[in-house]
């Protein structure tokens, strides 16, 4: 057990150590400063600009940034629908996998487009290699979209009073070429050497240890899995995701994938501090996020290591922990750690089945997605956290009787209205979706494999995962139906673009205001006290919004077991 805990600590500490200098590198990339990869990627970027006719030096306002983002995403959505609905007749399909139905193609296209990767199909049998490659492309561009959006926030609070906030396409391309691509290449190499397939050949016949002959799917697995983690996407090449032995062959690959999914969200925090020249503020943000992360992680690891009391009462040895739905090569502790990392940072990949975790572990996984601001996904994690900062600034200002200010810009009624709308959209989508699925049992409850409290948790988890752009699932429900494909697809669209547009709009509006130099009466936002204020706001909003629903699901299930 001590070895398992050591492995968890090692993965987290190494991720933080690597993220600090990588954050400085990211800040240089977005600031247009020279980096060691300029000679490699500048010609490639220039090729993209020449082909597309884009001038990356044209300054855009925040509205132009958002129009560019929505336009390019619409084009990708149309292309995705065409490819997925016709993949059965297209090349690179050695296993003869069929085309998707319209509703499943809609859900899959939206899901990968918004960096969620909620999969209502089984990866190896639901997609051709061409389909997998297209989704791999979406994993790159969806992550780059969130990163390009957060740079608007960076520029807004570095350049004081401005109207131009850089160029969306420049930030987007640089995010893809100089950040996501190199990391994905390194991780893919590690996975190949650990045993993940990287081929265009079809299924292979293998002999199991039991002497059975089975057909095992292959394909460009290593490349797909690399960007799935680096881009905090999470969609698995195989239906079992990172619990599959070819997608996650060893404990070394497990460590590499863990670091891969943590490094960009962590680095973006430090990049923010370097970019706006307020490193102390980035450490406060990191501290608040880390406290929230540990409050969720530590209990999960301990509960999964302790085991299931119901199984222990049957006389079954529980010394290895709650091992139902887990891989023995990974263990209960590392699986419990992964379950929080993947829900905190919106990756959504799994190396164990969350449907089999302890009830309160499932609750913590849902809480991580309900808060949706502890580290978060590539770029969007900071955008979500920014909403909580604005709310904390406003409340703190009222408490001390001063006009709320953040980094020299006043927070007024217009910004507060946007912040409150965005803060309420997330719980609204989750709770309304869950309510409708339970109100119409012939659509929602009829697809459940588990009754009672756990069945309700499965419904709640599905909409929470969709709204948080996470993509993981309890997987105890049959989700490839018209109801689930359409309703979660709608939630995916709204929960992706509104939380991006809102913070960017606030930042854009604040850049147009006069800069107010800090004085003796200025509220300090880079102190531990203000960090505690942000954390309190997060806890209050999450507790008030979601406690009743959690009480009906995982909490009730927990008390039914003791």
C-alpha cells in the first residue's frame, strides 16, 4: 500500500515540477517572444496562414475572437457529420465498421468538437480508422480553441486599456503546433515503446492465457491516446478507454498518461502569472485549486484502498481494496487518484469503471465536475475559475464598502450580470437534464441497468459529465438512444460555448475601462485571504446548487450500505 501511495505522490509532484517551466514557455509563445522551437514550427505555421489567407497580425476585439471561434467550429461540425455518417463506405476501414446513425453522429460530433468526448459508442467497433483520425483532429483543435480563448484573458489584464486583443487564429495555431503537438509526440513515443499499437492493419488473432482464440482490434492507438490526454479530451480508442491493456499497457504508461493530462492545465496557471507579470497571483490560484483537488482526492484514494464493506461481509478478501471494475496492474489507489484527476481537469478518460467505485467516491467525482474550476481543461479551466474570481471580488468589495476592482479594472453591474448567468448555467443544465430524464422514465430510467439510488446517480453523472465537458460516465445506462444523444448533445453545446463567451466578454469589457492604479485601499487579490474568499464562494455555489441532488443519489446509496 505504501508503494501505491508513493506512486500517486510521484505522479502529482512530477507534473507540478514540469508544469512550472512549461508555463513560462507557454507565456513566451503567446507573448510572441523567441523560443527554441521557433525554427521548427514557424515555417509550418506560415504555410497554414498562406493557404488559408489569414493575416495573424490583424488585431481582434473580443467579439471578433468569439465570431471566429464559433464560425470555425460550425465548419468542423458539418464536416464531422458527413464523415461519421458515411465512414462505412470510406477508405481506412479494414474491420468493416458501419456508418453512424444521424443522432449518434450528432452527439459524437458535438462531443469531440467541444472537448468533451462523451462516447455513446464503443471505440474499436464504432469507428473506422478514418473516423478515429478525424476525431483525433478534433481533439487537437478543440483543446487549441479553449487555449486560444483564454489568451484573450491574458491580454486583457496585461495590456491595461486596449481595444485589440491579439488574433484568434494566431493563438489557435500556436496552441496546436508549439504546445499540443510536441507533447503529444513525446507521449505517443512512450506509449509505442510500452506496447500500444500504431498501425493501419485491422484486427489480429491472438491466443489468450486461457487458451481461447480472440480477434483483437488494432489501429493508430498511440497517437490517438496521446492527444486524448494532452488535450484533456479523454475519448478512448477502445471502449474500455485507459483500462484497456493496449491503450494503457503498463504502470509506466499509466504514469505517462497521468502527467500528460495534468501538465497543460497546471502550466496554464503559471503561464497566466508570467504573461501578466503577477506570478504571486498565479500561485494563489494554484493554491486554491490544489486545496480543492486534495479535498476530493485524498478521501477517494483512501475509500478505494479500504475496500467495499458489503463484499467484506460476504467473506471475500478485500485487502487489495475495492477492486471491482479495476485493473490489478494499476491497483485501487492509482485508480482512485485517476478518477479525481480526470474529473477535476475535464479529461474524462478512465483507467477503471467509475460505476463500480464506492458511493462517496462517485460523489466526489461528480463534485469535481460540478465545481468545474479546480485545474479544469486546456484554457477553459482558467476561464471557469475567472468567474469565481469576479464573484469573490464583488462580494469582497461590498464587505469593505469599496467599488470592486480586479487588476486595476472596476467590476460593475454589467460584468456581474454576465458572471452570475455563467455561474448558474452549469447547475441549470445539469439539474434540468437530470429532472427531465427522471420525469420521463420511458426515456431515461428505462435505459438504466441499476435501480434505486445508484440508478439516479447514473443519470445525474451523465448530465454532469456533459455539462462539465468531461466525457466520463458511470456507464450503467444504455446511452446510445435518441433521448440521450440529443439531450446530452444540447447540453454539450450550451455548456461549452456560453462559459467561454461569458468570461471573454467580461475581460473584453474590462479592457475598455480606465486603468486604476493600485493604492492603499485597493483590494489585494494575490493574498491568501482573497484565496480563501474564492474557495468559499466556490464551496457555497456548489453546495447550494447540488447538495439536494447528491443526497438523492450517492449519499443515499452510501447510507443504504452501512
